[in-house]
C-alpha cells in the first residue's frame, strides 16, 4: 500500500505501459508511487517523459514530490513535473539576408515555409504541439469545463439581423450543434412599406436557403471549410461564392442559378476569395495569387465563356503590394485596391461598363495610405471632376493590418528557447490543419479560448485556488444549460 492505496497486478501492468522504458530503472518504492498516481487519475504527470538517461535526476525529484503529494503535501509537484519535460530545440541554420544596405543573420530562417509542406518545419511544429500538450496536461479537465461553460452560454440556434435589399431580406442563421452558417433570404411582401429600422422578415414568406456551409462541408467530406464570400448578382437571380477546403486560403469560385440550383460555370480554383459582380449580371471580377501566395492579378469572367477567355484587368508586379477588389456603396463602381504595409492605391471601373480600363483615383505615394467611398456624382474620363457642381466626393481613411505569418512567432520562440535561462513556461501551439494555423467553426474557436484561459490560470498559479465563502467570485453566475465553474 502507498499513501493508503492498495495496488493490484493489473495496475502494475498499466504502469509499465504508461512509463515505458523508464519503468526499468525505478526503485520498487518509485514504481509504487507511479502506480498510485496513475490509478487515481494523475497519469498526466508521466506524459511525454524523455527516454532513460535524459533528465533522470529531475524524474526522481518529481517522484519524491509525488510521494509527498500522496501524503497530503502537494506543494512543488507541478514544478517538478515540468522540469522533467524536454522542450523542442530548433536547429540553427544561419542565413544571410541583404536588404536596405544592411546584412542580417537569421538563424531560424528555415522555419519559413510558404508552401507549408517542408517535413522539417512540420515536424518542429508538431514537436512544439506535443510539448505544449504535455505541459498543459494538468489543465485538460479545466479546459473541458471552461469550453462547456462558454458553449452553454451560446444561443446555438440564432439568426443574424436581416438586411433588406433589392426585394429580399438577407440573413444568416446558425443551427444547434452545427459549426457553420446557413445563408438565407425571404422575399419582401408586396404590401411592405419603405425600408425602416423596424424591418424584419415576414414569417409567412417562405425561406430560401442560398448556401448551407454545413452541407457543403459534409458533402465534400472536407476536414477544413471556409467561405470567402457569398454574393448575389445585382438582379438577385444568381449566387457567386468562394470556398477554401484545404486551409491554404486559396478559394474556388462557384456560380449557381438560384431558380434551379444548377451551377453555371466550371469551378475556378486558386482565387483570393474576393468576387464582385458588374451590373450586367453576367460579368464577374476575381483575383488569383502568385507563387508567393500574393493576390496580384484581377481577371474578368463572363458567364457562358470558357475561363481560358478570362481577361486580365489589372496585374500588380511589385511583390510588396497586394490586390483586393470591392464594390462601392453607390453600386456604380468596381474598386481595385492595391496596398503594401504603408502605401495604398485605388483604381475604379464603372460597374455599367465592365470592359472599360481601370482609372487610378490617386497615384500611390510611398508611406501614404487611403481608402475610397464613392458618392454618385459626375465622373470625368480622367478621374475626379472637381469643377462640376455634381463633383464626386471621396473620403480618405488610413488603416493598418498587423497580422504576421506563423513563422514569425515560431522563430521568436526558437530564439527565446536559445536564450532562456529560467524555468518559466514557454509554449508554441499551432493548428497545423488550418490556413492561418487557427481553427474554424464557432465551437472549435471556443476550445482555443478555453486553452488560453487555462494557460493564464496555470501561469498565474490559480489552478488550485478556491474562492473564500461569501466572496463575489464564489457566487455562481447562472447561464443557459450550464453550471458555473468555480476556480
């Protein structure tokens, strides 16, 4: 018996499986401690133990702390457990980077893999995930409780506020237990008055499902699914949407006739996800990417013609600039937006003349950014006609997008591991199956949030903290279909 627990032979066999080759060098007393911990739900203590000969002294300190834990003294057990684990070490492969008359040495440049296929990079990220899972093993139950509580507070059957547009109320809804949106519309009744803030669909009008993301994912048996855009034609008879089923943010364009559900074109792959209709209801603009995964070329497609006939409308050759497209609120212009980290430029094409050449609104100037909102006034062939009383109005707004690729935090963590001299927890967790290495689906995102909360509580030393009776933090906050987790 150890700590008041009687151990059977079957428990000893289970301990051998959990401990593997580490079982052999343990003393009889240490084996008893290990068996007792495993039997009573503390098997995570031995998760990801390195092979014999690696951190053996730390393992023995952990077993000694575990023996004290069985005797009622838990202090120091988790700290000793973490000291046994071996974090990944990224190999150093110095690369010289010459830029702006400066030489920089990046020891971890090899971690950048735009194609996301390099075996060495994927193995390193997997190793980081395994280490993170092992280090957070004591919080698995807490993560599950946090996830269930947060999900319990979500109204799973929900509908967005309907937007009235061109004779329809457009909205999305979420179904109970489903991860993705259902795009729908209902016709505005003939007796309806002018649009107002109180507008809402009539329950008597039949619902028309335009796109059910859940069914698309299920029918295609996709592990990953994300819709880039979902746009009806100006006459509301056709639907264009883009979807990514791989996680690489390369979207496939589809067009469907809403009257009969038939797709009108062969799917167009490798787009950026942006689609804009011209006012003739037959012409679409979309963007393709280059070898650097950069949206750089705008093409024009006419329904009924082969994609090989699609015309190049705009091509950005400067690799520092990315291209996107949109439609002005006035519905009179197709806008082509070009931008780098600190510089932007916008071109326009009349939505009523989709074959026209793009006009530049303001030429790009380094370190100057602007965005455009169109007022439906008079346009001259050369741009803005400021002399006319009907001159078009433009609003200029600056903006920033601070997102970075996964390789920046990966290299940052690798460098910190090289310099780290303390025992503070340093983790890198990556979702390898996703485009930005982050999960999709509203419930899967909650699991990420639960993990983050558990990590914060763990590093703050609050996992075993109990609120004082009668304190504000000890009061349960009721939520729908949930019990409050008290920490």
